C-alpha cells in the first residue's frame, strides 16, 4: 500500500510539471540535467514549501488583517512561492512564463 501511494505521488508531481515542460520549448532550452534536477528535486520541495507558507498565511490572517499587512503577507507567503513552483519554465530559475517577476509584477 505504501509503495502505491508513493508511486501515485510521483505520478502526480510529474503531471503537475507537464504543462511547464510543454512550455519549455518556447524559452531558451536549459540543460537536461538542470531540467531533471528541477522536476525531481526543486519543484517537489518548493511545492511543500508553498503549501506550508499558504497554511502559515491562513493561520496568521486574523493578525495581518488587523495590522494592515494582509495583502503584503499574501503576496509574500502565497503568490511568490506558488509562482516559483508553477510559473517557471522547466529548468529555468529566473524566467517566468508570463514575463513577470516572482511577485507577479511587470519589470
């Protein structure tokens, strides 16, 4: 049972990266080893981090709402981690699909 759940998790991670892999042909091609490192190590780790920071943002939302930093905390704790995880070309760590920076703003 444990092996099947691990296999299912690996397949799910690969399917999440599939749209990014299809878009990678439009960007400058990264080396194969860098793409493999991104899909096998970086994206799963950043996905866990994105889930954790989203949970932290939800937990801190009552405090951030009253202090007036609610929108900024959402940008830093939700938008930036999820953009880094899902909106990059495969193997590229500084280029985003839509041409914006990590916070979603135009250059």
